[in-house]
């Protein structure tokens, strides 16, 4: 697609992000007279039912959530030439990933504030029966004033669904996946909380809690390695926030927070210098003893597969917007 107007409505102004599956444009909505982020599915995926369904699901999931912390979807459609597109709220402040890359570790108050806003958005999604499954800083967009909004519900599922899709692969991004996602088990809201714990660790330290040379090795560390303390990498992190992150990174979902709403409240209290309300900090961190290392490695290897035609379920963008 190389024309300047899509669907006789959206005038393309600039490229915001470009990834393997889609390209995101800054566009002008000629009907409503406002700027939007226009996500356009790549031409080579337009005939692939799996990708088209994921694209449509993203729009449907986001549109069902009326919350200031979720990037709003205004419109979706298919142009006369067969191009699938989605018009979304334009969030001009870039991604949280870019902010961390630019500034390094954030101060504890700012990190807790951003994480609380993400938790609020996840709480709304979970109340609606939706698990995001790909919480990462690339999918957290920032407004001009620094407020966080969650984007990209393309691989979200109802809480009753399994992680494994019809292609029998694990979806998510290796560096942020919960242990149960890696193992291909049923996921729930606590899986999103684990991923948010990884994001919070990264905000506080400027790096990931588990890193390796490839996605499989990274996923294995999430299965096997104890959760590191942010204070070990950044001693200025308050003890309460350190304990909160370690709790979120528990291998057992039952040892994490009971819900995103409770997490958001405690993050705001810590931000404001108050003690958290939830009990049970510092719970035992353990691996799942029922999964053998060979089986775990087999499951982790699924992170790299989709349908045999490309590697990786995540869609890296070169800039601002998740694609």
C-alpha cells in the first residue's frame, strides 16, 4: 500500500512504527477531523486467516474496554484494495521501552506511578474476562504528560482459554513471559501480573531480571532461576517496592497479588510513601517441580515458533508504536 489516503477517510502523514506484521501511521481522520494512529496489516498477511483474526481480535478486545489506561480503538475496516486497517487513539509520548532506553532506571515514585496505571488498565481488562498475555514496555504508550496507556491486545484471550492456540505454540515475548505461559499451561490474570513485575523491575534497574543469549535460554531462566531483587541492582529502590516486585515474580501464580486492582492500590501507596496494604510479601520463590528440564526446554522452544513461516510471536517495531 503506497497511496496517501486509505479507506477514502484516513490521510497518511508519517510512519510511527514498522514491524513484521503491521505498520503504524500517523494519519488524519477526514471525517472527524482528528489525528489517529492507523495500524495497517502487511500485505503478505492479508490472505492469512490467522493473522487477520488476530488483527480483528485486537480491535475487538481494545474496543470492549472503556478505560483511560487502554489505547482506544475508533474504527476498523478493509479498504477496496483488500488492506486491513485499524484506527486508534494517537498517543504522542512514545513507548515505555524508549523512555527506559533513553533515561535508564526511573526513580521509584515514577516507576510505581506508571506501573499503577498499567495495573489499573489490566484490572479493567480482567474484570471484562480478558488476559492481555503480552504485557511489556513496548506495549505501554505514554501521553505527552507521561501517563501510561496499555496497547496491543492482539494475542489477548478470555480467562477461560488456554495459552496454546490452534497452532499449538506459546504466545508472548520471552523476556516477559510468566512461567506458566512458557509451560503452555492455562493462564489467568496473575500471568499478566508476573509480566508487569518484569516491566517494573526493568523500570527500576534499567535491565531485565533474566537475560540470555536467545529466547529459549531466557524462557528457561524464568522457569528455573529465583527472582532477583531490584535492590541488588539499584540500592535506592525502597524495600517495600523491592518486596512487591519479588512477589510479582513468584513462580507460583498463587503467591503473586490476588488481583491487579489490589496491586494498583499498593503501588500508589508506595508512590506516596505509605506502607502497602496487601500481606504476604517475601513469599517463597520456587520452581515448578512437576516439569522436567527436558520438557520445560521443549515448551520454551515453542516461543520461537508460530506456523513455520516466521520466528517469534512478538512483532518488533523500529520506533514508537507496537506493530
